[in-house]
C-alpha cells in the first residue's frame, strides 16, 4: 500500500490527523542557538511562551535530506511506494530536501515528491484526500492526478494581526516591499502560484474577515467546496468565520485547525485564514 510522507506544516484537526497513517518530517524552529523540532520537542503553548518571554521571533528551517531519507527507508521497507507531499517550494526548502533524499534512496525505495504549492490546511487537504484514495485502492498515478487538480484549484487567503512577524521573516520576502506602507491597515494576503502576495487592504479586522469570505465567494460562488479556517491563537474568531462560511458557501468537508507554529512564526499570532478548493 502507498505510504504517505509529509512535513509538520500539514494542518489538520488533531482528531483527524490521528486517523491517518502518516510519516511526518518536522520543521526546525530556532530561538537563537536553541533548536526544536516542531510537534516533537516543542508544542504550541511553549512556542508562544518563548516568543513572549524572549521577545524574539524564531527562525525556521526545512528537514535535512538525511532525515527525510531515513523516513523514506522506514516507510518503504516493506516494498511500498512512497508519496512525499510538502509545503510550497516558493517559501521553504523542504521540497528540495525531499528531492535530495529521494536521490539518496533511489536504489532502495520508490519515492515520488509532490510540491503542494500550498501549506497549512491546503497541504492537509491534499494529504487527507491522498490517504482516502489510497485506502480505496487508488494507485500512485491516479492519486498524483488528483493532487494536481486540487493544487490547481486551491485558494488560500489570510489576514494578519501583527505585521512585525511578516516584516522580519525571510520566508515571506514577497511581502517586504508592500508591508511598510500598510502599517495602518489590515492586509489581505493570498497564496498565488505558491508565493505570498498582497491581495487587498482594509481598515478594520471585521472588514478583513469579511473580505476573506468575499474573495472565496468571488472565486467559487455556490459550487461545492472543501474549506478550512486556520488560525494562530484566535479560536473564537475562527469559529465565527466558519459559521459565516457555512451560511454563504456550499461546504462538503469543513474544519477549523490551528496554524502550525512554523508558519505562525512567519505570519504572527492573530493570523486568520480560509483555505478552500472546488470538489
């Protein structure tokens, strides 16, 4: 059976994630000289406590090729093929690490690396559908074809609460030129072809959240979609946003998930977003 590998930017509700048989490569989070593995040696609570206590924004880095190679060997030890799905290569070196790891094990394991051109719940939805298809007996070729369709239709829109994180983050360099002039507004950020870009600007948080919904409605209308609301320490606003989405959109599968800390490190607490794609 197909084995699935992903990285720790894959956002799914914990209960759903626990149902899936996944091999997860952790992103490294660095507070100065101290390095932690996301989801293994640092959790969400400790992550935000350190930001508050240390007064610094951490750096993140992709899994090393050697670590991914070891994961591939373990996943494919029974002769199973491996599908390795990862955060967009435009914002992280994880896909490159995966390709290097694939070359390291090419005589041992069949590995296919897939660039999600997304992250967070966008990657989560792809992993979820790949797992469901595999369980139903679909082969690697069929699953990859579906992943490309999802990738093509994926919509990710975000609004930030604290612009310091995006300004200081080297992982969102596409925003650097724009954010300096947006300090008195709430920017709407979209993921376009794997890169972050400013999609709009509004004056209040309330208008920002409504604009997220408006952008999705503009793209999909009443067509059935899968949708996730993601948040960085904003559960009440996330629940309210989901409630409004349920009222105006046609949702098939929907969930709320915390934004992984490695992405929150680049966007900041208070970030809220909608991830959606047509069925």
